[in-house]
C-alpha cells in the first residue's frame, strides 16, 4: 500500500506514482542562486498574512476611509508583532490595489537610546524588503532627566517617540502616520488616560 505521507517511498513499479531513482535525481532543480542579501545573515521576504486579519483591516479601512488614492503612509515600526503584522498587511493590500487607486508606504523607527531596546536589526531587514525606511536616533532617555515633569518614563518616551514620528512625516511628505496596536494596548491606553489624566484623549490627527 502506498504511504500518503511519502508516496514515492512506498510506490512499486506498477504504481502510477513510481519513478526511477535516476530519473528523480535528474529531475531535481538546480540549487537556487545565492540571495543578494545573504551577507545580511538572513533572507527577508514578504509574508502572506492570515486572510481573517486582512479582511478585518480592509473592512476598517473602507468603513472609515482611512486610505485614499495617492496617500503617502508612514508606518511606525517598533519591531514588535503588532507593527510588523501591520507592515505585511499593508503590503498585501497594496498588492491587491487597483493601479488607479494606488498609494505608497514607508516605515520609520525611533531609537530611544537605551541598551534595553535595540531596533538596529530592522535596518538590514527593511533594506532587504525594499521599503523606504527612516531610522530616527532621538536620545529620548538622555532628555528624560531634564524634561520629565512628574510623568512616568513610559509616558514620556511614548510622547517623544510620537513627536519624532510626526516630524519625520512632515519632513518627508507623508500625509498619514500608521500605528499598530492590539486590543489590550487600546484598553490599557484608555484606562491610563482616564485614571491618570482624568480625561479621555486620543492621538491628534495630523
């Protein structure tokens, strides 16, 4: 009986799936040429996001009119799963977009200047993907000692990183900043704003 997992291994000469070992060896494809990004230590490629995730993002974009033809988007990229998933989903949506309604996107990362967080591996990764990329060295932690006014380092860092991203968008002509947050992040931001500031605020549109 043929093995479903390895049909060639169990096939006999009378079986339709049988082939001579020499023919099998000759039919193998030659090894692929070395990647032009092999010197980077990895081969980067675009991922195909889950259809459910792409469907939900598409629904939100259409319902709220988030992306218009000719838009120049800038994705805030931290290297976490949220922002990377968003980047690959945007690429999938762009691939499906009609040429008459095309838009473009780039990415930007803010390096806060701390040994606890090193986003530099994103530089060769984005180069391998071919995405226009801005690596912003902000020195946020150096500014924290003299500029923090009672708030936490996390709140200060978040505010300064958004300011750096706004500046990057203005300087490079991007008309929309795109950030990825999962539902837990949104709930946490809502509670922090309500409890610590006594008011509900959202990021300003620019």
